C-alpha cells in the first residue's frame, strides 16, 4: 500500500512501535492510512515462543498478541499521533478480547524499543484513563512494555484488507472517546486527517478508502 518493504528496519529519521488493537487486519489499515507512516506489517509479539504460527498464537498457548508494526517518519508524524489512533480505534478496557474475538491474542498492547516512547505511551494511557472514567467507562487493560520481539505473520495476513477478495472484517469496538493532549504530546498531523475516521460508525476502518489519507 505504501510502496515500501514491510520488513525493512527503521532508518535514520524514522521510529517504530507495535500496537495490538484486536484483530490485526483492521488495525493495520487504520495505521497505514496516516500521513507520515512509512510501512506497516502485521505479526505477533509479547509471547514466549520465537517465530510462532498463526495457529499457535490462536491456541493461546504462546502468549502472543496480534499486533501491527508501524514505522514512521518522525519529521511528518509524531508518536502521539499514532497513540491517538491507537486509543480511539478500539476499546482498551476489554481484557483478552475485542468485540466478538476472544483470547489473549486479541488483547490491547503497545510495545516499543525506546524509553522515551515508553514514557509517552504511559502518559497517554493515564490521560485516556481519566477521560474514560469521566465518561463512565471502565479500566484500561492495555499491556505496555519495552524491548519486545516482533515476529511477522504469514504473507496472507499482510495488508489483508487491501487484497482483492479479502473478507472485510474488523473486531474493534471504539469507545467514542477522543484522546486529548497529554504530557509530552506533540501532535503533528493536520486535524483534518481525523475526519477520515468516524468511530461512532461500526467498523469504521472498513468503510474508509484503502489509500493513505491525502489532504491535497
């Protein structure tokens, strides 16, 4: 979708993180559409087995979560923008499930390889928890950790929703609460970008265009 290698390491001026938001098919599309994202890939992280298969992960015995690896250009988009999409695109209070998908592989998670990103993730969580509480919603269960290995999923899962004949599917159940500024946030995206996402509509990412968001 972005004309870049899905397994290339982050280059100079780029950064990476992994996000678990339920089924990785729909989650990946949300991230690849954001301006400044260089590449995305889906895979498994947070478990105890190297290079697990999809079937192994779905068994629940490896401890992995389905995640999206995102690499971004730090001059165009900030980690706080990605965190905004993360918190808003799913319900982080559901524990080991997202919507009708149940199991530890569907848990909410953020995995980073930089202490500064870890602190921003934690700050965003605290802010979003305050907002959820004010809205009468539950407690965030998101797992936030550093130095977690990512293992790419099988080819058939990569950028799945852009594949001809793919089954349109997204299990995410957004809370409808929009993330407000938090300590360390440095949002860079034009506010008009977020008009492409309407979390009040069921399965919003399925209704949007596959192409990256362009403002001009």
